[in-house]
C-alpha cells in the first residue's frame, strides 16, 4: 500500500509569519521537515502542500516536490484532503510543517498503526507522548490527550485532562502527527467544523465530533513545534549541538 507524506506549509501564520522559510541553523525550517519525513521507512513519497508562491519557489529550486493548494483551508488536514483529491495513495500522513525535529520513527509508528487498525474499521491514527511535563500543564500550546483502554482517542483538549477528582493519572501529550485513508480525508473535508473543534482549534476533534474512532500510539518525545521565533532558536541550538 502506497504512503504519501504531506507537509502542509502556509506563509501567513498569525504568531510567526513566514515560518516555513524561517532560518534554522542555516536552512529554512521546511527543509529540515522535508529531510525528516523522507527518512521514514513507511513513507513512499513526500510532497509539500502550500498556498504561497515563495514556499513553492524554494521547494522547486531545491528538488522538493511541491503542490499549490487553496488559501482558504481552515486546517492542515483540510489542505491534505485537497492533496488526496489530486494525488492518489492508500494512506496519507500529515507531517506538520513546523516540526523540524519530528522523529521518522514516530511517522512510521503512526502509519503502521493505521495499517493495523483498518481491520477494526478505523481510518485515522495519531501519536502521543506518554508523559507531560508538569510545567506544561497550563500551556495551551501543549495539547493533552486521554487514550482509551483499547488504544483509541477518548478525549483531547488544551486543558489538563483528565481532572483528578477520584484518582491522579499521568497525563499524556498529543502530537500533531496524523495518518488517514483517502476516504477519511474526503469525509473530513465534507464536514463543517464543529463547535468543539472551533473552540479548541484542534483539527483532530472533527473526527471525534462526528463519531469516528481515532487510533493512537505512544511515540518518543523530543520534537519541538515552532510557534514563535524563540522556538526556532531552541531548535537551532539542538541541531547545532547534534552536529
């Protein structure tokens, strides 16, 4: 079964405009994400999906497959759905364009989980980190997730969940890494954004609000989402230290 990794990359970020082309240790961020996605063993091919000609020009000049998409998509997964309508594959994995340290093993784990979950009628998978640093519990940029006992997403929120009224639990952190079947992406694009997705601004909630199950798998920590210029500096320091 063919697997296409799609890297959504838009220029007009509210918190960090132009961040796909922001310099990180001498290269634009999108180049680091591209390298990591292409290291995943389960991925057959990779494409950058953008709505900006500057990102398109950089990708073409540096041998990175790129596709121009609409500039009205509400989420990266909506952009993925457009790609799926134009490029055929069995599975599509959404590799966030602001995750230059994304672990290729995490991508592989999410794709393998989707392959295994299809027999259960599940067409979406995602990943999570098993331990959330207590210092991050009140950080709305850290999305927390509660798994079910059979390995699916029970709840997901920017608030610390679950509430420890009866028993204190180790909270888990969701990562923005998703894999879909083509049919799942078509359904996703056809649905309106629900009230919970709009309130939380978490794209995966669209599946949960429409009653679909999402399989989830633990992955190793270490990736850093770049939401602000300070995050880019943190990532650059890590890359330089590794070099």
